[in-house]
C-alpha cells in the first residue's frame, strides 16, 4: 500500500515489454535514488512463459469468469467517476460500504487465498472488469477505477492474450524487488476479454526460487 | 255484500270436493313456489360457497408455497454463508414439501387455464433456479476450492432475479385469487339480500292465500252448516214449524238443507203414527206373558233332553187349551224317546264288550224300525267281517311262509350266480392279457416282415448294380480285344520290316552282319508279341463268355429277389392284418370283460334285493300272526269260527339255510286252536326278540 505512489509514478511512463531492458537502468537509477541500500534488480527475464501461464491458470477459475460476466457493461462515465471518488473518499473513513462490498466478494476471497498460497511470490492481485472497475482484490487498492492506468490500457483494449510487464520496483519496507504483471482475462466462450488482472510479482523471491532450481 | 255478488262468490255451481281441492291446491301451489324459490337461492349460495372454499384453499396453498420458496432461498443463502450441512437438509426438506402442494394447486387450478399457465410458468422459473443455480451452488459448496465460485454465482444476482420473477408470478396468482374472492363475497352478499326479499314475498303471498281461503271457507261452508245445525237442534227440541236456510243452493249444502226440511215434515207424520201404535201394544202384552211361561218350561224340558236327560216333564196345567195340548204332546214325545234309548243302550253295551251275539228285539215303526234294522245289520256285518278276517289271515300266513322259503332259495342262488360271474370276470381279464400279448407279438412280427421286405428290396437293388457292373466289364473286354488286334497288326508290320531289314543287311555284306543279327532279333520279338497278343485275345474271349454267364446268373438271382420282395410284402400285409384282428379281438374282449363286471355288479344287487325280500316276507308273516291274535278277541257264534290252518314245515328249514340269523327271522309257532292261549304263546315267543 505504501508503494502505491511510486507505482503510479512508474505507470505514468508508457513502457512495453520490448523496451524492458533499456528501461531497467532508468528504474534502477530511480530506485537507487529512493533507497541507496537497494541491491541491483533481478533480470526481467525471470518473468518467463511458465510464470505467465501459472498466472493465467489462476485467472481461469470459474469464480473470476462468473463474477466478471455479471458486471454491468452499460455503466456511464459519470457514474464511474462518482464511484471512483466514493472509493477514494471511503478509504479515509470508518464507513466503507463500497470498499467492504468489493472486498467481501467471493472473488476477493479467492484472490486472497491465491496470494496466501503463493508464499510471498505474488503480492497484491487486482481483477477488474472490461471497463476497468474493480471486481475483486486481495488487498485494498487506492482507487476503484483502473481505466486510466496501464493495467487496463495495455490489456483489455489489446485483446484476450495481452500481457504487460511493468518496470521492477524496490519495496524498501520488505526489502524486495516487485514487478507488476498485467494480463487480459479472456472469455472462455471467445470474443472480447471479460476484463483484466494485475499481479505484484516478488522478483527477489522469484530469483531465489530460480537459484534454488524451482 | 250484495246477494248476487255473494252468490257468484260462493260458487255453488260446483260440488264441495272439487272446490276444497282447488282451494288446497292453490295453497299448496303458493307454498311450493316459496319452497322452490328458497331452494334455488340456497343452491346458488352453496355453489358460491364451494367456489369460495376452493379460493381459500388456493390462497392457503399459495401462501405455503411462497413460504417454502423463501425457506429454500434462505436455506441456500445460509449454506453459502456458513457452509453448514443442516441448511442443505432444510433446503431439500422445503423442496420436498413443495411437491404435494404443487400437485394440489394443479388440481385447484384445473378449471382456470390462465392461472394454471401462470402457475406452470412460476414452477418453470423455480425449476430453472433450482437446476441452473441452486443445485450447482450446493455442489460447489462441498469443495474448498469451489466455495468462492458458489458464492460468486449468488453475487451475479441471476438466481435472485429468477426467484424474484417466480415470486412475482406467485404474488400475481394470490392477487387474482383475492380479487376473485372479493367479487364472490360481493355476489354472496347480493344473493343473501335477494333471498331475504324473495322469501319475505313468498311468505306474504302464502299468508294472503291462507287468509282468503280461511275467510271463504268460514263464510260459505262453515256458517251455512252451522245455521242448518241450528235448525236441526230446534227440530230435536220439538219445534217443528221452522224455515230452513240455504235451501236454494245448488251444492251439497243445498241438498242437506232441503233434506232437513223434508226431515222436519216426516217427523210430524211419524209422531201421529206412534200414538196409534201405543194402543195396540197394550192388548198383546197379557197373552205374551202366558206364552212366555210355557216357553220357559218347554225350554227346560228340551234343554234336559239335549243334555241326555229324558226324565224331565212339563207338570203344569194351562187355561188356554192350545197351550195345554202342546205341553202334553211334548211329554209324550220325551217318554217315547227314553224307552227306545234304553233298549239300544242294552245291545250296544254288549257290543262294546266284543259280544257280537246280542240283537235288538221287538217291533218298531218308522225311523226307530230303521235304526233297529241298521243296528242289527251292523252287528251281523261285523260278525261276518271277523270270520272273513280270520280266514284270510290264515290263508295269508300260509302263503307268506311259502313265499319266504322261495325268497331264501332265490337269495342263495343269486349268491352262487354272483360268485360264478366273478370267476368269469377273472377269466376274461386273463384272456384280455393274453390277447393283448398276442397283439404285441403280431405287431413285432409285422415289424420283422417289413424289415425282411426292405432287406430283399436292397438285395434286388444290389443285383441290378452287379448286372450293370458286369455289362461295363464286358464293354471293357471288347475294347481290350480291339487293342490286342492293333498290337498284332503292329507285330506283323514289325516282322515284315525286320525281314526287309535282314534282306538289306545281307546286301550290305560283312558290314551288315551285325544289323542282320539285330533284324533277326526284332523279327523274333515281333513274332513273340504277335503270339502274346493272340493269347490275350483268347483269354479275353474266354472271360467275356464267362462274364455273359455271370450276368445271366445274376439276372436270375435278381428275379428270385423280386419274387422274395413280393412274397415278403404279402407276408407283411398278412401279419399286419393279424395284428389288427388281434387288436379288434382285444377290444371286444375288453368290452366283454366290462359287460361281465357290470353283470356281476347287477347280480350282487339282485342278491341283496332277494335277501331284502326274504326278510320282508318273514316280517309280513309276523304281522299276519299279530292280526290273527287281534281278531281272536271278538266273541262270535262258535259254529261260525273257521278251522286255523297248519303252518308249512319248510319255513324253519329255509331260515336255517340263511347265512346267519337276522331280526326278521321268526321261530316256528305251534298251531293255536284255542285263541287265548295261542295269543299268549305268540306274545312269549315274540318277546325273545
């Protein structure tokens, strides 16, 4: 939750998978500015096809499909803005009906169990519908609408098979490198994606597991 | 009321009966009309109540269904939240409880197709929810990994939407039912107020009819009758000059009024006649008293005579000569009858003691003479009857004894006959067995004959085949003969060639010597071939001749076999005839046996019957002796009594031949000349049984 602002700042710059290595130096530089004690970031090549496939498998759960299919598609811009504002406002309040509703959803419960089962490999997970509105989260996010971020822009409009790997980021609190991996969630019946998902992958843990031969 | 109008209203042109009938008819009609109206209205109300009851039940069942649906939904949600099994049980229980209510509601809605269609639509929605979501959710809840999916399905809101639609249909059904019920209630209220009005109208009509009828009856029936009754009362009181009202009426009351008027007139006439009659009655009374006295006395005498006492007499003298003479004559009659009765009683007492020797003596006249004659004749007849009875009984006794002997003999012979028949039956059965065996043997012989014939036929076929084979051999020999002829020709040609070669060799000189030797050898070989061929030809000719003989022999054998087949066929048919004759015989013997057995049974029955008749004869003898003893009681002139006959001596002998003693057996009785001791002896001998 603490790394949200830095992540946002990162997301402001459009970065794609092809230019990953070029951007790593800049990210490293930026991270070292933020925390001088940060070790060098593990290579992004760790985010391989096997990992992406495991993330896709998580999203294939019927809980995800059922929840996303039930989301309204006809929601208007004004309503989206109002809901996003309500979410942000509720974060600083005792009464949080919208946050509570989304966090209590079965999908959130499922995502929490996935996060817990990964034993530190996967951090926060956000699943949003095709309009970018949160459908389920493993931890509370800062905003309700992801439609103004790369999370949504690099996945849902791209197509059902879209994958976007963001720049690695140093988490000084837990002293790990995190990288955000975003995926479009395809409709099992084909057609437009049902929505998208954003995973915080612990690169340090991933490197450790690779080193351990896992 | 004006008299003319009143006359019109009293309607006296008709008799009373049709008028009263019409009156009560009108009353009954009005009452019946009221009843019919009430019945119809109540029937309508009952029909409406039945509809209301159906609507109430429908409402109740719908409410229950609604509650059950809610309970199912709640149970499912509770299970999704808690995952506890008891909620699935509650779910299943509620689902099961719905079934009978659904069935009942279908029955209730059977005559309302629209509502039924709505109900079915609702059921389909519930089914859709249950099969599409609820069951799946229940299933998903059983796996840890799928719990979230189950809940996610609920979060989509689709199952809730389905249930809401079903609920809406159900509510609509309830609403329709309630509207119907309200309409029905209004109709019932309207019907009730209508029935009150119509029943009140009917009651008023009935009351009016009753009042009019009552007034009419009182005015035109009861009041005239009361007036006529008043006139009658006055007539009874002796007031004879009264005017009778209503006499001008044409109905029964008019008739009564006129009758009362004429009754009054005749009453006056009768009173005049009664005064004249009273005077005549006074003179007759005095003579009646005297006649009464004589009547009383005469009655006493006659009563005594009727009770059998002829000693009473009229012992009073009357002044009236007619009465005195009547009394004397009655006395004379009673004394005459008394003396006749005494004579008759003397003779009949003797008769009562079985003494047939007394007779009525003296001269009598008229019926007394006839009585005397008849009585004497009766005694005479009785005497001759006793005599005849004794004679006949003796005769019957003798005949019965003879008959008894004959019956015994018959029984014995029938027994013998029966035993002979039994032997005959046994013999017949043995005969049957032997004939059956014969029949079996003939059937076997028939089989053997058939086998022999078949064997002979087979031999004939084999012979024919042998002849054919020999003919084929003959043909082969002819061909062999041809071949040897050809060999001989070749040998001849070879020989001439060899001779030729030898000549050529000689011409060649020394060089042809060797060849000449060869040619010589070839010639010799040709000669030997020729000889061998000739020998073979001879042999073939020989064997052909022998083959011809063989064929002849085999053909003869074939003819013999043909004859054997024919003979065997005849043997077979003969044996078959024997077998069928045997079967016929066996059947006849069986019938004979059955007849014998039947005859045996009949003879047994005859024996039983013969024995029964012998027993009957003996019983008859006993009864006849009894009769004789009874007749002997009568005392008659001894010169008239017949001689008692001797019993035949054969009876005991016949009885002894019987197989054993029987209750009907009678021991010999000695002849009884003095009747009383014989009767005693008979009683003693009978007491042995």
